[in-house]
C-alpha cells in the first residue's frame, strides 16, 4: 500500500525532473476540515514548462506508485495547473499567478517545508 509520504516524494521528483522551482510542501494534517493532507506548490517559467511539469508528475507518480490524478484543471492556459491526487493536491504556477493567488500564505497555519533546488 502506498503512503501519502511516498506520493509526495514521487510528485517532488516529477517536478524536479522538469526543473520546477520554489517547491513548497504544506502539511495540512494538523488542520481540521481540509480537502487534502498535503499541498505541493511549485513554479514553472512558462506555460510550456508548467505543462511539462504536469506531464512529468503524472508520469512519475504512475510509474512509481500506479496512481493517476482524480482530476487535472488549468491545462487550457497553463498559468496555474492543479492536480488532485485526493490526499495530495499539486499546484503548478507561473510566478505571476502564484504571487497573485498567494495560496502559500492561505495555509499559514500549516507546517511548510521548502524543498531545495535540485
């Protein structure tokens, strides 16, 4: 059985494979009434890179764990793509969209882990 931590690890590997940056993991497990256990947030420098990161995450998670996301949204314009893996939601932003929506700070009660650049 796959653990949520293994899922997060595979997601991060998929992001790093396509040079996604400013990766942060929000641990929501200590907060009541959240839609998931973890948020993984990152950036790509262009819509093409955002799509490449999404593809890489999809491939890496499926290859390592055999799971597919329940839903993906945002591929039409690729300034913010969200991937729903039930316990983990992945957000891949262009930098200006990430700054505008500022979801990193929406979860200020969550333990936030910065993932070093690979």
